[in-house]
C-alpha cells in the first residue's frame, strides 16, 4: 500500500472503534467528536501533503510497494540527514511546531529498531524478526503511532515492582501460548485517540525486581482491554478560530493508558523480562538520535514561531524602538539561532552505524533537548511581558459585528493605521500561545519533554566525554611545575638591586 491520503487515514479511524473516554463519557467516533475532530483534520492534512506535487519530493521516497515517508528510510549520508530535516520541517511548519507527536516522530523509532536487530536478537531470533516485520508493516501501511513510556505518578519513591498494587504500573501478568497478558497503566500517550497503533517500551531506570515491567511491544489502539482516558480538553469544539486560532486547530489529546489484561500476540513482542536490556535499548538502538532529530526540527520551528509572534506584537504598537524591548527580542533570536546551529552541527558531525546508516551526533542533539526545555519557556515569558496588559484587553469575535463594533474598530487600532481587526487577531494569537491553557500546556510539554531537566543536566555531566577538558587542564597545570622550581625561576628573573 502506498502512502495514505487524509481521507484514508480518517476512514481507518472510523473502521476501528476504540475505547476512548473524555469527561466521563465514552467517545463513539473520534473523527466527529468535538474534542478530537480538529486534530484529526490536522493529521489528515499532513498525510495529504505527501500527495501534493509541491511537497511529495521532500516528504517521500521510493519504497518496496510505492512511495513511503522519508522518516521510514534509514539515512545513509550527510545529504540524507539534511533531506530528513527538510521533510521534518515541512510537517512541523504545517502545525507551527505545536503538535509534538506528528506521525514522523515514531516512524523514526520503528526505523531505528529495525536498523539494530541484533539488540533484540539477544533474547532470541524471533524478537529481531518481530521488530523487522513490524517496521515493514507500519511503513507499508503508512500508520500513525503513539507511545506511552512513563509510569503513573503514584509513589515515585518506590520502583514499579514495589508499588502497593503490583500492576499499578503496567506489567506482564502471564505468558501463554498466544503471547503476553499485560495489566496496569502508562502515560503520557499524546494523540492516542486518533492514532492507529501504540508502541510500548521503557526509558532507562528499571531496577532488579522490575522484570515484569520490562517489556517492549506494539498493539493496535482498538485492541480489546486497551482503554484511553483523555485529560480535559482545552477545546471542546466550541472555540472559534478568531479568538483561539491555535487551540481550535492543534489541540493534542494526552491520555492515561489502561491495560485491562490486554493480550499482546507473540509476533508483536520485541522484548520482555530483561531489565538490563530494557534499560540499554533506548541508547543502543540510537532511537534517541533519530527521534531527537525530528524533535529538534519541530522545536526550532516552534521557537521561530514564538519569536515571530513576539516581534510582530511589538511592531504592532511600535514598542520595538525601545532598547530594553530590542534586548529581549534579541535574546529570543539568539536562543532560536542556537537551536538551528545545534541541528546543523549534529548533522555535519554525524555518526555511522554498523549497517551503513548514519545518525546525527548525540551530544549536539542532547544539548538541543536541554536548551529547548529552558529557552522555550523563556521566550513565552518574554511574550507575556512584551504583550503586557494588552493581552488581557482584547475583545471577542462577536464584538466586531455588534452594536459596539464602532468602538472596537476605533479603540483597538495599532500603530501606523493597523486596523483593529488585525491587531486583535494578532493579540488573540499571542494569548493563545502564551496565556491560554493550551499555550501553557505547550510550555509544560517542552519543559519536561525529555524528562526532569535537573536529571537531564546531571546526566549530561555524568555521560560527558571529559577527556578533552582534562587534557587542556593538564597542559595548564604543567605550566606551573613544582613549587621549588617556580620559586627559583622567579628569583632568577627578578631584577638585581
């Protein structure tokens, strides 16, 4: 099957009923439900872009049965990495960087798994075969995946196996002839209600005793016993696009995933029961570099968008002539350019894997992850500060056509004759991004995207190759020499009376 159209994506959602709950009510059809219809349309639009003559050469490559998405194709050169960046950017720009789980994200994960079959083969040849077969299935059907990697925030002082309920955190209840039976919960499954499949694996951190919780597998979203409990939506379908241009289009449903004795067939199991291998899989498959590449491109677009909104806001009322405002905008620009530079550096200093595929340099991408977790919230704070009280004073779309429309048109104009409608539209956009619950979710998403920022920075120090720095320190220390030699040398240089 070649790349899907948006209509085919939506048709598959309709034909695969899934158990989704929102505000205490089970959803009959996610494609028409007010909380999910808009993001479904946005994902469908991404699939349609693959068929657009303008975008297809960037977004697709020849595959075994027809064109496939670029994210499925292992990069073999620096030029391939640049081409992937261009493809990631097209989809990121289509969603303004606000949909962190567009299909290309996990496409890179299954590609990374398939590129490292020997890792899964350590548990048996069939697991490597499962990984390869699943990758081909997702690629050839152009499926949309979500994942849930985090255990529920219950008691963080205890491991998964030490919780009050042994299967509070998702784990394997039993193995039988048909596969694994799993029970418990995972989070944070973004866009899960409108995905085709869910892939499960662990981030490093399991401990001895957690063997039941060490599992990697994939299941369709409509699998019996799989339940999605969505958080309260920021847009319930009642928001208009003028007042809420972002949340009315790009709302991502985040879900708690409940596995109620779900059967995972053996051909969908990639790893289980091995804590050490489960902890090592994330780094050994290099998926962190391939997903980090997509994430970095999306993060750059999001930074450019937020910085652009800040600049436009200041220009609208001519505060961009003040020095302190220019400084704030200059800092946002610098933070954005750091994102771009780290991406370029990661690609230029690529690494080559054992099978000839290449991947961006990990250290540069990891630095970008850390930079985004701190810089995006700062840009949003700058937007809040620069918008000031004006962000709180904007009228609604209904006001323009009402009896007070003349007042709105008169008193909400901007500098240089900027019409009130244009200024209000801009300020509404800024508020949706920096003040509304939707925008705050986008901030929290970046802040904790790669995990706890403190642990992230600490891990960066612990894993960092310190040899270059130490070599330079040793060279400097050698200049000092022994104390007695230094004293004698100084005395010899001193002028004589």
